[in-house]
C-alpha cells in the first residue's frame, strides 16, 4: 500500500480501448440508474488500461471509471446469471466481479497467473474460462476453466483450474464458444481446433501454409453462429471462411467470402445470425447477408482500422473499437450513430504536449494532418482541427505531409502550425497562422507561408508581452538551414483581403553557420534564447542585438528554458552528452551543472519549478528543481516502466492543498507526461481514491452521485432554513434519534439487487432502531403514570411539549449545564398558559 500522502503515478488517459471487446449492457435501450439516470440508451463497457470504463450509449459521456486492477485489463464479460454485474480479468492475475450500475466491486478472485482473455457461459455455473501462459513454456498458452470460490469475504482465492485446450492463441479473438456452449473453437497459425464438451472430442483442421498468389491462410479471428453449428474465421489475406459439418474430420466443408484487401481484424454475427459483420485496416465495416458474397453493405470512412466489433444483446446496436482509441456506435441498419473519442494514438507525437490557454486542454497530433484538443477532465477529445486540409492515404511507404510543430500565443488568440513532408533531404514546408474567432468558437486560417525555411523547422515560440498589446506579438522559428526567423503582424493593404492583418518575416538571425535547434523567450519577453548546436545565444528581442553566448561542449544543446518569477535571471540547458547546465544571465557565467541524461525539460508556467526527466538504464527518473538551488526539491527514481517522451505542466483552477512540503511544487500545476506507448500519465498526491475502499464505504455512495436540480433546490432550502434559525437565535441541534445508524444508512443506500435477504436484514434493522432503556427511580415512574393520565386533555399538545423538552434538554446537555426538573403542578400551569389565546396582542 502507498501512504495516503505519497506521490504516485496514475494513468489518466490514452490507455488503449482495444484491450478487449466492448460489452453492451443487457438491454441497450434501458434507462440507466444512479450516475447514468439521464442516459437513455444503456451502457457501453470498455477495458481501458488498468480500468473499466462505463459510457452512456446516448450521451457519449464517461459515467464511471471502475478501478482496482493493478495491471492491464484483458477481458470483460457480463455475468450470464445477473446482467447487472460484470466480470473483468487482468494481467495482475485476478478476476473481479463488479456491480457496474453503481461502480461497486463485489468480489475479487485471485487466480495466481496472468490472465490474457476472459469468457463466460450461461451453462457453466460458478465457472469462467480464461487464457493463461503454460508453465515452463514460452509463448504457449492454455484455455482453462476457473471455478470461482464461494465465500463471505470480498477477496477469495480461485486456484482450481481445469485445462480445456492447449496451444491456443493469446488474443481473445482467437477463441469462440459455439451454440449454447456445446463446443469451443480455437485458431492459431493455420490450425483450427474444435472441442466438444459433452463428447470430450477434439477435432483439428489445418490449412495450407503455402502463400500462393498473394494468399495467406493464417487465422486472425474466429466467431461462432448464435443459432447454428457454423464457424466464421478471418484470415491474414482478407478472406473469411464459413465452416460447417466440423463434427466429423472428413466431412467438414467451408465457403469463402472475400472483400478485404488485408487482414480481417474481427468478426461478429448478428443476434439472429442472418448477418455477419467484418472489419479491418480499410476502416470500413462490411455487412454480409445470408453468407453470400453478392449481398453485402458497407459503412466506410470510420477513421482508422477496426480492432474489435461488438453486438448488443437485442441486436439494435453494434460498436467498433478502432486502433486510434475511437469507439463508433452503429445502428442495426448500418447507419453511423455516435462516436466516443479518447486520446488519439497517432503514429508519432511530433508536436509535443502543448496546453491550450483557453480550454486548458492538451493539444497534440491526432489523426494524420489534424490537431486534437484533448480534455483532461473527461478523458475525451474536445474537437479536432484539420491543419493539412487534404485527404490522407493509408498506404505503407507513401511519403505524405504531417503536422510537426504547434505553438499558442499566451492568450490563445493565435495558433502557429508547421507541416512537413516525410522527405529527409528536400522536405515541403508550410507555416500556418490561425486566428481564434470568438463568434465561431474556432480557429480560422489567417496566413499560409510556403517554404518558411530551406530545411526542417526544429522549434518555434511566441512572444506575447501584455504591456505592449498586439504590437508585441511575434513568432520565432528555428531551422536546420542555420537561421532563426522573426515573424510579425502587418496590416493587410489589399482591399479584397478577408482579414485586416497578416504575417511576414521581419528579421533573420544566425550564428557561425550552425544549425539552429531550440528557441524560447524570457518571462518578460525581453530576451530570446536560441541554441546553435553546442552554443546558446541570447538576443535582445527589441533590437535583435546579440547579448551573450553560453557554450558547454561536448554535446549539442537538446533543450533550453528560462527561469521564472524569482529565478528569471537563470537560463537552463540540457545537452545530449548528459549534462544539465544553469547559466546566470547577470554574471554571464555557469552557475552550476549536473551530470544527467535529460530527455524532457519542462518549466512550470506559474512557479519557479522546472521538471527534468532522465532516461538511463531503461529507467525514467523525475527531478524537480529551482534554478537558484542546485539540489532538487523532489526526486522520483523509476517513475514508470515506459520511456517518457513528453511532459507538460497544466495550471490548476484551484490550488491543491498538501500537507507535505516536498509536494508543494504540485500545488499550482499538475504535471502530465506521455510515454513511448502513448499513454498519458500524471502525478497525484491525493489519497487512493481510485483504489478499493472498504465495502461499507463503497455502499454509501451518495457523495459520488451527480447533483440533480432537485437536490440543489433541497440543499438551498435547507441552507436558508438553517440561516433563518441562526438569525432568530434558534440553536441548530439534532436529536440523537434523528441520527441514522450505519446499518440504516447502508440499507438505504445499497442497490436492491446486491442486498442480502430480508430475513437476514430484519434483525439488524430492528436492533438499530431500539433505544437503550436506563434504570428509573420509583418517583420518576410515578410521575410518568400521572403524566399518562392527563393525555386526554390535549394529546397533540403533549407531543409538542415533549419534543420541546427533548430539544431543550439536549441543548443544555451540549453546553455542559444541569437542567432543573419541573414539578407536575408547574407543568400543568405551563400547559394552561400555552392554551390561552394571545392573538388580541397583535392589534397593538
């Protein structure tokens, strides 16, 4: 366990949604409960990294993030005996049972081996099927049956495994269960196995391994017909085979369907079995009717290769999971319905991680030629901006243009982008300046500059000085053509021009014909630092005079940045020979240096802190420091298993409170970083809110429910009532009897379908309502009898007086004072006074 205040790495986005087939809730048209109450259309459940995500089919929003697994989730399946529950498997060796309607973990079954795929059958009671590595053999896997242990605890061990098939594939697409679970099919290489459970019979079939006329018979996926004994297999050459009569090794037959030009990545039968859906690298969903190659429909241009296809239980919807982290929801008539887009996995994030000043969204490469704006709060794409404005052709080896550099002005009003072709020697370059229109709420292209440099552009940045207004806004680009260029806005004198200003080159600078590699402005914009191979040059941004140079051979400068706030007099540079240097701009001397192989150097825009990530011996380490102090304020060795490529500080809307001084650098900003597997991670100091909590806390989930309009009205009314009571001098005191016991709270807030039987709860509930009776003296008992004899006078008044006495008593006890007991005669007099009519006083 990690200490509550310890810094930990959290996956916050970018986790692939293609870890397993998505699962629709049992009725895709049902009305959700709890957090999904507004989502008419049911749920879509997806494996995403270490988590299981619950999406609303209708609104596309992420309703829940169910966490608890310690490694990648490899399979999710509805509980066939309770469709409100979900099984999930993971590489951490556990199977978890969830109530996905309320995000509650019910059971954890420890299997003790990596689980690579998960399957459930209605006919298999208290058992599930998983794929595990075969002990003692490398890259060999088995399909086994796991008997789920019954017990009262939440964590159980399930070590009772029964081998069903040997030599199966590691992907869940390589195994399928037949009609009513009578048999299981496995494909691997060019071999197909069918195992019949009742007869305990195993049939094997093989295809030719010879690749003739471009054909490739290797199996890629397998599914079974829901109502007939028919197996559909996809192959590496784009063919689909439909197998029948496979009960007999010699009498089996298969027919062939062919449209895909490359590997068939997944298949799915419709609920009734009359339609077969297939998908592949063409980004086209193909629907085959009645197993005929002549009758087929297409849904093209889905954006990226289709990894998985899932069908809803009622057949009204299907979903496709794509390799770029996109989910597409499609109607039964093969019409596009909705799209859920997470962090797009592009081929190469050349733009780096950039923060949009307006939306605080992360901006980076998306689809080819597009810029994606990704919301960190919702883990979804806000929108995509088409920069290249040309059709991308999905063909290997074809040289095409892509987006390589992005920069925002300080207010987010201007956006600069650079496109380059993939040619190494003579690339085609385009620099584009985009202006944000408030009315349209989007960026419009203002200026296009062809060939801004004679070689690849290596870096660019804006200068935005608040005190000088728009006149201070300039853009600097650096290139391998050994120059840096300064671009400024000028008024457009063309009367037919659509915009009033455009951009043009104002200054060209160089240093000894060295390649310009990096550039950045000081916080006040007065200085520009440009690195030329081994040398850093500092220029006056008003006169463009060269002020000073810093050099630290051997090794080229890899990253540079200025200090901020109290550390603005420092310039930081990292070399590719493994040195981190800090220069003092006032003394023009090296302040300090450290031997560190820095691959990421990221300053915090709202504090003096700078984060440096090093990569050494297959280990990423984090160092956070202030330039005026050579000793880091925070060090985290072995930050994550993957190599960190990019990082960004995102300012917080509200400063985060922390009890530890060593985490003060995270108070105003949050650090995000992207790994070489394109998973987005962050550092958190909060308690383990994503880990499992005790079941008693899980069941009381009222704090996690969304705020409804009714609750807002009720809360406002309660606040007003409390305020009125305070203004009138009434003590706000709660009766002890009004405080519900934990048993009552758990009973009222637990979903009905996970509650124990009523007979079990009855005793607990009744006992929670009982009040302990204290021993009373004979005098008190006599007083009680006398009080009961007077109930006939005014029963309602008696109740009110009793309530008032209870309130007063409890209030005085809270203050620690002793109350005086009234005699019976005094109580009678008080009652008579209370009954008198004093309404005549209102006339005065």
